[in-house]
C-alpha cells in the first residue's frame, strides 16, 4: 500500500480508465470514490487535475460534462506503479465496473451539444458512440438557443428511436421516385 494517499487516488483513476473501452465522466469517477468513501470530491478533483497536467489522462468537455480517457503515458505509469494498489481496492473497482459497465457506457455513448454558427442560427450536434466509434452523427440547424437546448435534452431519450428509423429507411429495399 502507498503511504501517499494522493498517489493512490491517481493510480486508482488510471486503473479505472484503463479497464473500460470508453471515457468515464467526472460524475462517474466521483460516484465510485464517494460511494466507497475513498476520498472527498475536492481531493478527487485535485488528483484528476494533476493527472491532466502530467499528461497521464486527457479530458473532453461536452456541455457540462467532462470525460476522461487514459493516455499512453498513463498506461505506462500504471504498468510501472499499478502493483502499489492493494488487491482489496482493485476488487472494489472491478466490482463497481462490472456492476455498472452497461450504464456507464450508455451514459457516455449518447452525446449532444450545440454551438452558434457563423450565421444567426445554432447547430445542434447529436451523436451515439460505441466505444470511440460513432454509430450516428447528426447536425441540425435551429433558429435559437432555446430550441438547441431542448433538442440536446431530448437526444438521450430519442437517439435509439432515431437511429433505428435511419437504419430502416436507409436499408429499405423499396425505391422511391
């Protein structure tokens, strides 16, 4: 076991990010650490920021959500120091990921965001990813911010239905005029 708690928290984050084939959000990482009483929210944020500064993880921010992925340097660091994490902690992390893998993947796989275009309208970007591979991407122009926010909010609930419709329509054997 490590004598320096901050080093342990960093290694734990690296371990969790290595174990999944998709990014984990700040909220998902926080849930694990806080539910298991490993550390406080602020200490976890400090660990994540130090990992970012060291180039061991990378962050993508979409709307109000930060998503973290391990870098090659992070993998090397974990390979070298990962044995410092106790087997009991590894078991806790593995159990959490096993029990929540599909929920975690679904939460980060459906993405929506918007931005102001060069004109007066807003572009709503909607996406469904399987791991790092986009299954569908959709960009729609809307006249105002309110509509953009509304559509982003609906995408999580409607994305599967829209994807299924697009697949049916594009794979249909009937030809239209």
